[in-house]
C-alpha cells in the first residue's frame, strides 16, 4: 500500500484554466489525461517524483457522471468552488476492502491517443464523499509503464499534506496504520472546522517550496 495520487477538482473557470494555474505554481507543464468514460469525468496530469502524481479533474455533462460516485464527488467539489477533493492509495489486493465495505470494486479506464489503455479498479469513493479525510483505494492493472507518474519526467516532489481529520479515523478506514502508505510524505492533522479533508499540499520544486495551489 502506498500513496498514489491526489485529486484537485477544477473550479468554475474549468479544467484548462485550473490546470494552467497549477502548472504556473509548480513550474511544470500539465500532461493531457483524457476521459474516464465510466465516471463521466476527464483530467489533466502532473507527474511527480516517487511514483506520485497530481490530477486536476473535471466532471462532464454526461449521464455517467450522475450515476458514478466518482463523477458525483467531482461535481460536488467543483460546485463548492473547486479545490482538493481527495487522495488515493494504490494496493496490491482490493479483496480485503471489498469484504470490509460489502461491495465490489469498480473498473476504470482511459485511452491514450495511440490506442493504449490505462486500466484499474477502485473502491472507496462513497466513503470519501461521506468523509473526505479518508482516501479511496485503487489497484492498477495492465502495463505498469503506463502509470501517470511516468508520463513526463519532473523534479517536483510531493512532500506533505495538511488534513482536517484524525489519523485514528483514517487508520480505521484503511485497516492498517495511516503512516504505512504515507511513509515518505509528512502529514499534519488538524481538527476539522467544518468539512474534513485535504486542506493544503506541500511540494518541493527546483525553484523552491510551494504550499498549496
């Protein structure tokens, strides 16, 4: 289990403008992701070091976004003004989470322009909607070279998160110590003053530290 990526829901200015703002803050170019047909969303990718990446995601005007929890989560965060939506951990086996949550994981995919396809399964978005401090879980399938962190070489490192919530709650959700997937990322926990979830993210870039976007 390891931290895989963090998700930022675009604001009212849309995907391109939000991605441009993130690119300016981090000093790197965004990589075009693509459409998630099962979720009714699309994204732009920011590959980071250590097999991490950040994504800016936008909900589409598509029936799938009304049915899929991921689309629902993106729409809700964007309608609230946009910002950090959640974080995701990659695992080798989703079965323990499926058993504990009482439902099956769902497939996800997006295609590259050359026809290659990125595929995965995920679970836990309903939990994130109810309690945004908890991550959702993902298992990558297919060619590991297609992992979004490999889309472009960058020297920007995700170094820390500030999360409104509690380590005990997230440990309970994951079924293991929250420190396990976050062993290379410093987390500051703060008592929620309103909605729990990611409050800010810290990056180390060649030009210095960046706190939030």
